C-alpha cells in the first residue's frame, strides 16, 4: 500500500510526464484557472510552494485535485486500520500512569502526522468515539481531538 507521500510523488511524476493540458480546450483551461484562483491565497501559496517547478495555474489546479483524489482513495482504504489503531490507544490518553499516557500521546501524534487530512481525521475520531461508546466531552475524546487538530464539537 502506497503512503500519502508516495502517492503525491507518483501524481507529480504522472502530471509531469503526461501533458494533460494538451487535451484541454482553451475554455476548459480558463475554467480550471478560474477555479484555482477562487482558492484562498493561503491554499494557492501552499500549492505553489509544494510544486515550485510548476507555474501554470491550470496545471497546479489539476495536480492538486489529482492528489486530493488519490489521498481520499488511500485514506478510505487505510481508514479501518487507523480506526482500530486509534481505538486501541484512546483510553490510554488519560491514563493515570505517566509512561502509558505519554506513549499513547506519542503514538497518536505519529498517526495524526500520517493522516494529514482534517476531514479524514474527523471521520476516524468520530468512528472511534462511536465504537468506544464515548461522548464528545469525554476527556479521552477531547484529548484525541486535540492531538488530531480538530474540535470535539466537530465530531458530535
């Protein structure tokens, strides 16, 4: 199974090796450029900094969307495994034993770093909350959400 980083690298390579833009009409290119320009400036800056060798806004939009699609597919395939890993460690986040609690925090941060996507993090945290029959205000769920950079209310 390819990691998110490997998926992004492959998508970048495909975009560079196949000139997708040749297959678009000028109207289609203009429409994609307009879509790209509607992104917040922060999103455009991030995209441009990730792919400094690509200057065409149409190509940047296509590449960004390809990567998002691939990430979404990868995430949906990996989601059950992530849910089980997170579920197994969630209660340990509020353990009274410091070593257990610290180990759980470390593992959860590693998982959160692997996931990257906030929407996917919400899906995983919500599934864990439901599987463990906890509420959004449970201290373990509040801690879990904090590690994943989401609010407990977003998974209520």
